[in-house]
C-alpha cells in the first residue's frame, strides 16, 4: 500500500488495511506520550454536552496559567482553527521552508519581509529558536513539551498553541491564539464561528490542568527521545532526537510504507520538501518495544 499523506490520516489507513481502531500505532501525529487519560476524565463531564458552551471560565483559567490577560486569549477548535483565523486576519506572512504547511495554506500572500510565521520548536526539524530570534507569529504547539514552560513570552507577537498536542486529545480539538493586543483578539473573535469550542472540551480544562506537569513531562520526553534514537541507531538507522517530542530518521527508501505493513504509522517529511526524512512521534513508554521491533524487522535501512 503506497501512501504519502501526512499526520492525521491513521483512521483512513487503518480502514484500508481492514484493521480495527487501535491496531495501527499512530506515530505520525506528535502527541504527548505522558498525557493523562482524557477518556477517563471525560466520563465525569458528559452533562456538558447538553447546553451551549460558555468559554469564559476556561479562558480565565488558561490565561492565568499562561500568565496573560484573558482579554488577549481566544480559545479555538484546535490549533488548525487558530492558524486559519490568524491567517484570515493577517492575510500575509513570510514562511521559511521547511515549515508547517498550514501557514502557507491560510495566507493570501507569502513572501520575504512580510512578517515571519515560525514554529518553535520548528516542525519538522524539532529545533528551538534562538533566544534573540524574532517573528510576527510564533506557533508554540510543541514548546511546552520541549521546554517545560507554556510560552516563550513574546508579548508583542501573535502566539498560537495546541492543547490537543499537550494533552494528547486530537479528537477533542483545543487550541488558542494569544494576541499582542486586546484589539487583535477582538479581530479573531469577530470572524470566529460562535461556539467553536465544544462544551466537553471546555469542561475538561480544569481537570487536565490539574494533572499537567510541564517540567516533568519535558524532562521525560527528553529522556525518551534520546533512548529511542539510540535504539534505532543501534539497529543501523541514521536517527537523532530533537528538542520536540519526536525523533528524526533519514532513509532513502520508503520507510513509512514498510512500517505501515507492520502496523506502525510514521510521518514522511516529503510534504515538507524533505524527501528521505521521517518524523517518528515518541510512543508511550509501554509501546517502545513494539516500535523498536517494527524497525528491527524492516528491510529498508
């Protein structure tokens, strides 16, 4: 089966292979391997599915955690909606490749000097920005897991975040925009569909924050990434850990497709303009042996 799509396509691939949900280990989407069990927490908040959602209390709590004024924080239906809304407001930007493709998709004009959009750590290379580096838009989807802090604190820039990544709840859809001014946040709200964030997601925020330990998670991710990269190097792969919650592997052959046959899905970075580079999200600790075994039985090295 030949497939070169990026992260998020695990359900479709599993269906094509005739696999039940969960039989395909999805390491194409880089989620926090140490996140709390969101399904267990959700069982206590099912009544939130009935009324129209009110994002006020959740916004206040998150703003306090982030150390920002709640008037500048806009909760969104995932980081993807945050990017789309901000693209609609700013309309133009500079995107230096390789970079996350959604920025360019949602900008009318892309060019040098138009105000840089920058993922931090960079996606897919996993490198943290230098402390003196500047951008108009910082995408900090993976920053908390890389550093143990919610944000670098660039208050004069726009900041985007993805709680989906932090809490490993891709189906729940939680993201945000931190605007540099109140007026900027109002611009986002003016074009955002009403009730964008569902009631269940909003109801879960307090519980998820109460179980969040960014410094601990960041430390464990660093260790897990180093151990996985070393395991792959010992198998003969050209692998390296990153500042983010994924490992990179260079391979001239179709590593993604071969691993799909072994029921492990990784990200082919060809869509980033980096053929021969593969991004492997860190698995949960209990899944590491399965991943290493899949790589061990691959014929492409």
